[in-house]
C-alpha cells in the first residue's frame, strides 16, 4: 500500500468521527485533529490542512504545501486520489479569500484596503512577478512583517498563484500620492494576476 493510500485508509476509518467533529468533547476534537496531522506528516512531511466550518452541504478539507513548491505534487496526489465521500470536499492549496481582508500575522495587522502595490519588472525573468507593496508604517528589515505581507497576498490570490508567480517582494511606506506614482489598490491584485497570467500565456 502506498503512503497516499494509507492516508486515505486512515481517513475513511475515522470518517464518522471526523464528520461529527463538532459533537466531540474539546480534548477528543484536538486529539483527532492531531492524529489527522500526524497521518499527513507520515504521508509527506511539510503538508498541512485547514478544515472549513460545516455547512448544510458539507465541509471542506484543504491541503496545503505551506508555499513549498517541491511539495505541490504531493498535494495534487492527495486530492487526485481522494475517495468520494459524502459531506467532504477535498481541495488542493489554500484558496483566495476575497477582498477587503484583515489579516493578522504575529504582532502585525494588515488591512488590504489600506495597502497598495506596484509591479516590479525584471527583463531577464519576465515570467516571475515582482511586487512592491506600500503599507502604513513599514518596519525596515523586519522579516516577520514581510512574511505577514506575503500571507496577506496569499489570502488575496491563493497559495498556488502566490507560490508560482510571486518571485520577489518588498515593502515601502505609502507615498503621498500613490496613484500618481503608479500604485494600485492591493484589492485589485486578483484582477492583475489574471491579466499577468493571460499576458504570459500569450508569449
């Protein structure tokens, strides 16, 4: 039995408990979720999951490579070999969450409606997208803040596009007249990404 088959065998064996997760006591919920992560780690270290809230039509289980492109094929394999189970919708990679987002990372809080972006072009690597993101009160050389901005971008455009397209990212303070300097509202990024991919595919 392959590792991916072993994972789905465990999931199906625990499907009833996972489906009724909200009905379990808190310690039992936590233990079951930890077991789920352990099974994923056994399948391939570095892969994580996010479980959506239950709805009348079911619940989503999203598998993530945490932005590690080398693990993308394992996430794809998981979803491609997922069993057809009532109640569950298995999704590869974290999906876009919409616009006008508020994202918290570490001690930082990011509101997309208060942020702007500009494309940075590298003629030697035109398929790789560089972004300059303007935000209120950026902190110079703060890796945590930069990671927080990246997490915000991922929430806007999804894990797949963020990992495969964004090759360079820098942050700056918001200029007095951002539009005159070529910036766009960060909430426009999903439409820009669609345009960028369409232009790339034409070449």
